[in-house]
């Protein structure tokens, strides 16, 4: 059977309004559905399949009979999302805030560029909205983070020959990812040669590049990026810490070890730029590496904003806490700068011991940002049971 988008929508209506839990007595479909005006028509193949079932319809039927329809709906849903994203073009704006916190010195740095083409000129031309953001969380002194920020445009766009956009396709995105990987590694090598940066000084790094509706996040360390999609968290990075099992295995496979939760008894992260006293000569596997992990995503109208921040936030705040705080602020004043400040202030209130830096990147302009409607209470309709159904339910409850 060919599943059309209309049939998928009908199946979703049934799944949404069917209120029979798994294991409950079977009830007639008309008894348990309070279908809205958009409900399937009487001639719908979906409803016909339900009504043609010889037994009353319950949760088990939906779980088995509609399994193939739901699987097909996932594929169709992806196609619908892709179609909607073609029309969606983000209107990018951002705000940032940083505080020294309880530390004696400020070792965080960040970059916030809402119009990348205007910033880098001939190095990178893009007719689509483009933006670049980064957070660098230094350790062993502020020099490494400050150096990377100061030279970021050269390191990430000039020295790596970033590809010019002719068409954003899989080949271009792969080249872009390779260029960003190369930029992280070149930045790492540059710190080794920089006389103003100690070999015991380093920095974590997280970057977010937006080209039209494409978002690319690269991360080495424990800064974090979190996307808000209709109020829900979409994780856009993975912390490189000893507690992350794949990192533990990688480190131990090349002779590294952990002492009291620190890599080789020194660092709380397993990836960073710099820290050359802990790295092996070029070409040798090292417990501490600078190579980033990547996450790519196609933005849609459902994507409201991206938060990137140093670990001073995430040490005391869950992803959902941060997203909910920013979303609430955007409802009240629609100001990403104020939301970034609120994040930092909340982390301070929760007694974070670290420097704190946050960037909030919104994907819609103030004129086009929609007010979030209050959640609607679902209405349930009382249903009458046939005598046979009541007997079945009674026997089920009595065991």
C-alpha cells in the first residue's frame, strides 16, 4: 500500500486521540476517539482499516496494524521537513555575556559575528545569511584563548582555503567540515610555535558556523552547544571529559590514564588546543588531542535559538534548564543579549566556580518572532462501553 502524506496525517490523528493504554480492554473506535474537524473522512483507507477489523480496536491493534504506517510516516515527515526548510531562511541575531565569576582571572574568550560575509570580505562570499560564533575556555593562563580569538579569522577562514559557495550540497558540506578540522589542528600547531604561550597553557574551543539554513558545530573540549527546537533540547556537541566512555577508551588505548578524574592527573578535558607539554610529537597518537567532533543540522522554522557556552554554565545547569530560561526570556522581551546575561547570572546564582560565558543565537527577527501560545489542555470525552467491553474490563482488573 502506498502511504500518502494525507494518510500519514490521518494516522497521526488516530494515534493522538486514541486514549486506550496498552493492556486495557478493547473499545470500539467511535467510543474512544474525539476527532477534531481535521479528522479522517469516512472514506479514509485508515479509518476503513480500523472499522473493518473484526474485533474492537484497542492499543494492541494500533501498535501492530499501524506499525508499517508509522514507519512510513517517518520517511514522509523527513520529506515534509526538507520541503519546509527550502523555504526557511533564518534571520540571524545574537547576544553574548561573560563574567569572571569566582576565579582570580578571566580565561574565557568568545567571538560573535552575525554577518560573516561582511566580516571576512573576499575570503568568503555568501549570498545567504551567514554567521560565525565561538567560545574558547582557557586553562593554565589566558594566553592561549586570547591568541586563538585574536587570530580566528586567519586560522578558520584564510589559512585553510575555505571553499567558496556555488551550491550547498553534500560535497560542499564535507569540504567545509574538513576545512574546520584543519583549522583546529593548525591552531593547535600555532600555539606550539607561539612564544607568548606557555607549553602548559591551552584552551578548549567550540565554533558554530551558519550558512543559510545549515548549521555546523565543531567542538574540542567541554564547551557546549544546545539547540532549542520547539522548546525541546537538541544536543549539538559532546563534552570531551573523562566521564565520556568513548574518550576514556581512546585515551587509554594510546597509553593515557586518569587520576581523580583528570587526564594524566592534570586536565579535566581530553581534547584541547595547546597544552603542548602533554602532547606527543606530531604524528604520534596522543591522549590529549585537538581534533574536533562535528554536528551538522538543517535549520527549520521549528528551531528557535542556539546556546553556546563554556563549562561554567553547564557545570551547574542542565541543557533543558538553560533552554527553558532563554525561551522564557524571549517570550518576555525578545532580546538575546538579555537572555545571555540571564544565563550567566543564573549560573552565578547556582554558585558556579568558573568563568562564565554564554552566546544566544536566534533564527528569527523581532518582527517575525511569534508569540508562543500557552499550552492547551487536552479534552477527553467520556465514552460508553458495551456490556461485553465492560465485562472484559472487569475481568482484566480483577486478574
